[in-house]
C-alpha cells in the first residue's frame, strides 16, 4: 500500500494592499519625484554659480586689461 502524501499548504503571502495604502504610495512617489527634480535644479544652479565665481575670480586675478585686450569686440 503506497503512502499517501498529505497536501501541502500554500506558501504564506502578504495581504493585498488597501486602496488607502496604494493611494499613499502613489502620493509618496509623486512627492519624491518632485523633490528629486527640485534637488537636481538646485545642484545645477549651484554649479552655474560656482562656474561664474571661478570666472570672476580668474578675471580679477588676471586683470581686465589682459583678459580683454583693446578692441577684442571688433574681431568679428
């Protein structure tokens, strides 16, 4: 007589998320996307400002007479 194998139970599964939880997750994703965009713009603005400061410092250090020689705008 063959031994019968008892049926196994299914593996445990997490409960289905409620509508409120799905809505909260969607709101959080939208919020994070907005904050990431804001942070990206802020970093870009900071890098542009840093580049302008380096340019201004270079011009001051070199002297405006050496950086822009007389008649430089008439080259074109």
